[in-house]
């Protein structure tokens, strides 16, 4: 099959790859890297402080990442600039693949190039009127990719999904650790819906040591100060945000990742990263969790605090080797890249 000319359009809030915490940013980096290795001609549109994989053409859309430049999360003008630059060059590409939420939808009908949009955020809403979903409804015939079966199933908008492709990690960066230390971990952005309070309650009721790690955004400072900080002590610690180099050690040394989320998680990259190190996951049965965690084999999928406490007490029943094998089978960079490559050819053949 012929090698393709592919544009990858990344969000501009953080560099590619991220310096510390980052989900979408790592996925874009891994995808670009994998496509280049397969011989495809890839052009990455991203913030100027990004470090594109070797062999990739790089278009710096804005000098530095928006978060670093103090740009408000509500200001989407810069991401529109990224899309404008990519779509102005549509004739240069066989595929334009966007990872920017929502705003990409306006552009595909203006070009002849095949376009694909990975949706990294949820597509459900309890609100009677949701402007984001209203816009998606208007452009539901575009080509979309879901990152889990759950995300697709829960979508309030019946989009034209070209397929489901799970996120993939660079498994070589995650060392398998068969002998963990005696503490548990919680890892995500500091936010109530990520289950941090539930994780603390589980630790308090079981007496386990719990290390909390993740990015603390400006908008969550008051929440952290009021709800989390008062509950920290010698056993329950917030250790901050780990770097790329520290990630494998952080996950690998834990007895388990406790992830009692309060929302329908579209994927949950932290669960794959933990299991790659051999660390089982105890997570609430929400969103993609049953797809990412193999219940009884790589962790426990539970429904409440009571069930989570029982899971903590029997976590040593999980064979850590099974966790690693599960990720090697389902959630590697190679598996993800192959999935997207297959979709690219499928859409291009459909266009003929």
C-alpha cells in the first residue's frame, strides 16, 4: 500500500509531548512517531515549544503552549488558527487528522481531502441544551473516531464513527515491577469527578498508605485547599505532578492504582500506564473502565466504596504479569497506530 501524506493537528494548550501530565498530547506524539516509523509522510501542527518525533515535519502554530502563555481555557481562537493553517494546505495531504475538540467540524466540508476527527472528550451530557453537542449534531456526517466503545455508546449524538481505536502507550518506557512497595496510588488531574475524594475515603477506611499525584490547575486551587489538603497526613500524601522520567517508577512501585471516578471516562490513560508496570487497578464501573481493566485479572471493577474496600483487601490475588500482558495485547503504541492506519486506508478507498 502506498505511503500517505498525513496532517496531525494537535491541541495547543500543552507541548507535544507534554513536559509532565498529558493525555491527548502523549497520544498525538505516539501516533506521529508510529506513523513515521511506518514510512508515512507526517506533518504535525502544534505549539512552538513542542518536540516533534524525528522524521516528522513540524509546523509551529503559536510560539509556546497556550497554558504556558497564560491563555484562558475559554479562548479558542488560537486552536482555530491551527486548524486554519492545516486546512489551507489541504491539497498537500491525503488525510487531515484532528485532535482538537469540536472546532474541527466546520472545516472538512470545505476541502476535498479526507478528514478524520478523534474525539478525546465525552459525548454525553445531562443538560437539556448543550451547545457543544448541538454543533456536533449539525456536522454528524463528518468522519469521527471514538477512543472506547463506551464513549461511542454513550454519545447523545449519533455521529458517523469510522471506528473505535484505543489509546496506545510507549510500553518500552514502562518497566515491569513484580515486587511493589506497600502503598497505593491515585493519579489524574486534581478534580472531584476524577474520584480523588473517594480514593481518600477508601484509604481512610482501610488504613492503607496512599500517594496522590497529578496536575493542579489554577481553577482547582480552592477545591484542593478546601476538600483535599485538610485530609492529607503521614499516610495520605499529595506528591505533586510526576515527570515523564518519573512515571514508570511512580506506577510500578504501587500495589494498585485506586481510581473511583465520578464520570464516564472516555478512556483513562493512567489505567493503561499502571497496568503496563504490572500494577493492578481498582476503579469504578464508569465509562471505559470495564474495557481498560479486565475484572478479576488485571484489577477489580467496582461500584462503590464498600466494594472498593473489599478489592483493596484482596489486591494481592492479582498476578501482576497479567496486567503487563493485557496492555501489551490491547494498548500499545503499535496497536493504536495500526488501528488508525487501517482507518486511513478504509476512508481513502471509500472516497474512490
